C-alpha cells in the first residue's frame, strides 16, 4: 500500500506541477484552447492517443469484448491503430490544420458555422457536443474508479470525486498545453504499463501457449474464443467500426489537428500515433481476450458485470504491478478527462456564450476594437471556460455516481451520436466543395435522432451497433441531400479551399 500511495502521490504532484508551469501560456483563448497552435508532433501524437484510450478501453471495452469475442477482440485494437490513428491522421491531419487556421476556427462547431456559412449549425453542434460528451466522461470516471477501488480499497464514490477534482486543477491552470505535456508523460506510463501487465497475466496462466490452450478448451456460448475471428465476426466488425471510425468525428480528437505546428509535424505525428495505438489498444484488447480464464462478478439478474472482468484478472498480481496498473489507468483516464472537459468548456464559451461574428475568408472586417478591450474580452472568455470546466465535471460526476449502464454502453451512446452527426459533414467538408448546408443539418438529425430513438425505445439495436450504423449512414445522407439541395455560393467556397494551394 505504501508503494501504491507513494507512486500515485508523485504522479499527481507532477500533473499539477505541469499545470503550474504552463499557466502563463493559458492567458489567451488560443493559448488556453489550442496551445497557441504551436504544439509539436510528439506532444500532439501522444495527446491524440491518450485522449483515445482511457479506462473505458482498459476496463470497460477490453473486459466486455474480450469476454464476448475472446482473442479475436485484438482485431479491435488493430482497427484502432490502422483506421482510428493512421487513416485519421492521413485523411484529416493536413486538411484540418490548414482549413481551420485559414477560416480561424477554434472548435468543431465553429468549423461547421464558418465552413457552411450558417451560425445555426455552430450553435446546434455545440449543444450536441456538450450533451453527448457527458455520458462518455461519466464512463471514464466509472472505469478509473473501479480500478482504484480494487487497488486501494477506497469506496467508489470517493475515487470519482478525487479524480474529478485533480483533473480540474491542472486543466484549469494550464489549458491545452498542460494537457498535452501531461498526456506525453501519461502516454509513456501507458506504454510500459500495458506491456508489463500482459507479461504478468500470461505468466500467471503458465505462459502464452498454456493460456491459449485453456481458452480454446472453453466451450461457453459455442466456443471459438481462441480462433482468429471468434464466435461472432459480425458483432466484432460493428465494434471495430464504432471504436475506430468514430475518432474522425469526435470534437476532442479532431481538435488535436488544429493545434499542431506545421505539415512536417503532421507526418511525424502520424507514425508516432499509430505505433502508440498498436501497443496500447492492441495490448488492452489482447489482454481482455483472456478474461474467460477468470471469475468475474455476477449481478443479481444473472448477468456478468463486464466492468469487473479486468479487475478480476489483476487482483492477484504483486503490489508493485498493481501500483503500475493503477498509474496506467490513471494516466489513460486523466488525459481523456482533460481533453473532454476542455473541449466541452471551449465549445460552450466560444460557440454559445461569446459567439463572435466572423468574416469569411477574403472579406474585410467591419470595424475593429481597440487592443485593450480585445485583451479584456480574451481574458473574460478564458475565465468563463474555466468556470464551465467545473460545471461540466460536476454534471458528469453526478452521472458517474449513479451510472445507468455498463461503461461500453455509455461510450456507445456518446460516440454514436457525436460521430454519427459530425463525421460525414466534417470529413466531406474538407474535401468536397459540393457539400450543402442542408446536408449538414440532415446529418445532425440523422446521427442524434437514431441514437436517441434507439435509447428511448430500450435499445432494440445494441448501442454499439447503433453507433456504427449512425456513423456509416451519415455519408449517404450528406451525399444524397447535397445532390438535392441548393449549393453554397461558389466564390465563398473557392475562398475557403484556397488554403490547400499554399505550400
């Protein structure tokens, strides 16, 4: 216990120290939200990866999908690396950086409002982002607290409150730069931690070969848990789509491309982020694939408590390894929480409360305000964002203290609505000049509508599969509606796409 407590105190002290170190760079809006658009490839790549993988993956997804699909769940981690990281950087990295800088966009809702010349889109997107990031944040709290309860014996409620308070401190102090620097430190811990934990768990089962043989002998639900594609390949495909494709439509993930320094940094960041995802995501799901060799908690209704599977695998490890696991999950979760609360607060502040009238590229601004007044407004916006960070954390904390369902379902609802609404219009808006304003509205209705109707109806479609359908379905929705509705003025669109001609 002394080892676990000491390591955790050192870790938390470093996180808060980074927040204090970077607080001067967080005095302006660009500094607080985007790190001054000058964050290097290593920090950006690790920020992307650590925001992607949290306790939701390590505890919720690895446990639930490892139990359902066995070793084939490792394909989810491979999909996360290839689609969610490599393709996300290749498809979105350069174009997002150039266009958002060209149109002076700081958030995803701001992008929709300016790119499609409709401030109603900006407001609606900010509301969607704020509402549906809450269940995701609650899922992260629940995951990290489950592990903390196991490692320290501290009641779940106290764990949730402590994590919320500590995350709030360093994000409020240092903004995005503090988040990115801490993400790098946390990412290094995650890389070493997942390798050490996998080695220890396999050793406890007599090695890799013996563990696979034991899993192959398990005939529950038809068996196949040690095969390449598991007992349910189609269900597995739905999870791969949701967890991999979804990153390209999530505000907290896409926002990383806004802040990176330049195009050469994007090329290096692509490689770093992909390797990180292979090790962390691949390792998490590979570990979860051996979940059926352990005894999870069974609820009163006879169902498996999926969130208890990974803790059951780790509870008999040595104290030093449990301390490493706690730091691993703490690192993964605090980085994701920081990204989520920063995204939510900046969206609410910049796209709802202080929705400045913006000139389109090439237009002359009508009048300017004096520098002193402008500086005061900037500082006021940063203050409001800091207040909203506390508000957002408080709401998600209330949900986490009484979570309605398993972690995986919370994340499925959040990712399904957000990526279902945003993915297609954002990606196509970077490439295709023919995307219309009406098609973006249609995709917002499609993504949020499908998720909410399914949830209200009692989830006749599994939330994971529903999320995958929402994401993929957005592309034909945007394409068809764009063909049938009035196009945006050519001169406006041409000015926006001028950024891609520059070196």
